[in-house]
């Protein structure tokens, strides 16, 4: 059964963050708040945990569309090929914020993602997840939690999320109510930016 931890976004408790990082380093899968919907994630370097998430989502790991959650743009060069100045300016304007940017993947991607030509990068405007990534020392792989409900696409109440996922994950973070709008996905790999999904993030940054 998963552990349920309450953390306040204004001032995340470092002791709780350390506990979460320990779970991630031990191949754990967690559910955590972002600046949009709650996410399901694990350490980018844990193949065991990645396989578990792919199984939960019913997809093959090599075909899964996961995004990488970073705490700043400084991690970018580890996973993304060199980008031009206009692209970097868009990222600087939008991040941290409710966006996922599709960028050209570099040769340094973890083994399981080696065949991917692109990678989704996300830096949420949420202190809890940024503190987790910062303490972990590398990104976490992320995918949104969808709801089976026809009306609500995403569950926003952490207690309901815990009830549903407690036997599937190792830890659920209660960071308050989530949003019901996912991130805006923008593909920056072409000549012009392409909006893949309009979500919470405004398109005025383009």
C-alpha cells in the first residue's frame, strides 16, 4: 500500500522531500502535484519503475510518450540537442509554467529512450516537484493521471487519487487540489512552433 504524504507548495518540507527521493532511488513510482494536473512519475534512470508505469498506462515502454520534468533549463543540454536562439527565448518566456515542449532529443538520453528523436520537456511552476527533482539530481519521467469519468478528464482531489492508486504506486503526495486542465503541448522541432494540445498554458508566449 502506498504512503500518503501532505506537503505545502509554499514551503516544501525538506525531510519529506528526502523521503520521496529515497523512494524514487529505490525504483519507486510516485504521484505528485504539478502546476496543472497530478502526475505519475519515477526516476528517469530506473528501468524497473519505467516498466511499471508503461504497464499501468497499457503501452509499450519504447513507444510511451512520457515527458521529462526538470527543475530548471540547466538540465536541457543533457537530453536535448543544441537549440537555436528563438527556440530558447520561447522556453525562457514560458518556463517554469504549464507547458510541455517537444524538442529534438540528444544522444545522451537514457538507454530505454535512445531510439526517440524527440523528447517532451516540462518545468512546472510548482515548488514541490521542483524540490524533488533538485534533490534527486536528475529529471523524473512524467505522465498525467487520467480519470475514467466521462465528465472529468482528470482527478483533482489527492485523497480520491490515493484511493484509486494506493495499490499501484509507492507514494502519493497531497499538494492540495490539482487542476483539471493539462499542460499546453508545443512542438518546437519544426521551422515554426506547432501547438499539439491547447491546455492551461497561454499561446501568447509564441
